[in-house]
C-alpha cells in the first residue's frame, strides 16, 4: 500500500491538502481488510459497488479538491457563514462527476462533503495568511458549517433525504454534525492514538476500528437500525480492548456482510483522519 500516511515531515512547506485528500481516498479504498466495506478483497456489504468503481470515482472527484481550495483562498475575506453558499456549485458539480463515473451510484458523497470542506478551510487559512494546522483547519470547518444542523436537519419539516429521516427518527446529525463540530470524533478518538502504531497499514486499520467504536454512523443505522449501530460499536470496542490481528478483522468483515452492515460514515472519517494527521498540530 504505497503512499499510506506516515510520520509527518519536518519541512516548513505548507501541506497540500487537496493532494492529501486525494491520497487519503486511495489509501482508504485499498486498505484491506475493512469490515463491511469495499476493499481489495471483496465488495463488503455492497452489491452495487466494487473496487474499480471506487477508483474511477476517486479519479473523477479528485481534481475538485483543488477547486475547493482555490475557492476558499479566493473568498478568504468573506464571512465564514458565506462559504457554504460559495462552494455549493462546485460541490454539486463534483457530485455530478462522481455519479457520471459510477453510473449513478453514490460512492463518495460523504467524502466530497468532508474533504471538500477540509480543502476549502485550508485555502481560506492560506488566503488569510494564517498557519495551516490541524486545529485551525478544524476550527475553520466548524465556523463554515455553523448552524448547518439547525438549518438543514432541525428545521426540516419533511424528511427528503436519508440524513433528514435519521435525524427525525433518532436525532443523529451525521456528516453535518461532525463537520459543524470540527470533526470532534476524529480529534478525540483517532488523532491522539495515531502514532501508537508504527506500521502505516496497521495505523489505518486501528483508526478504522476506533471510528467504528465511537462514531454514530448513519450508514449503519440506515441499514440495520440502532441495533446494527450498537452491534458494530461493541464489536469494534471489544477488538480494541482485547487486541486484534488481521484475521479478527476478516472475521468481522464476514459478520458484517452477513448482517448487511457497512460503516460508510466511518470510512469517510478515516480519510479525514489521514488528512488531519499529516498536518502539524
């Protein structure tokens, strides 16, 4: 798995966040075994997706992260509350590129949202002449997304999307809530443990387990209800506590596939984690 995130460089050059975002998506999809998810071994719990489709999707959406960065830099003098409106056309175009590459299958909508915001925030910080740190990027994403849960979930009278339905049923805020919090799940449950593993592949697998144990993943709830979410959270927490090998993850993969469970939200946050881990604190 060439190119997996490793120990951060000590050079002073500002990190290329759009490039990190593209690499993070590649590293995430190639990472194997990933329980319930598309990887190099199988299609996980997905009948309409496979590895070649994901690679085609990444090729289609990858260039757009540079566009998000450029928009963040270009409009760095505008209020943070204006940024979602300013980047929305690029976000829609990026999603359309994804759907064209996948014949209408949603492979990376969550990744476009989260990594697009990271790229926008990085451009905004650079445009303001501020240091590009993980904490600054997360704070900027939080400022850009301030009020998004209230506007798009709380105030929604009729659930027109899966995210809106799951909020109305269970109070889950999904990707919007994670972004508005400045990726709090990643900052609390992944980044403090990132260097605990010296092997890049094992580092990503450990991060994936920590996310599955902590993240209220709406993808899991959509497929298996709250019981499905709790099953995966308890399973991942048990592996973390007792220690794990790749064979344990292969068994977990089989178990999740049998239950049609896929922690797609945690896969998106794994890519976010990989980007933030490469930016100096």
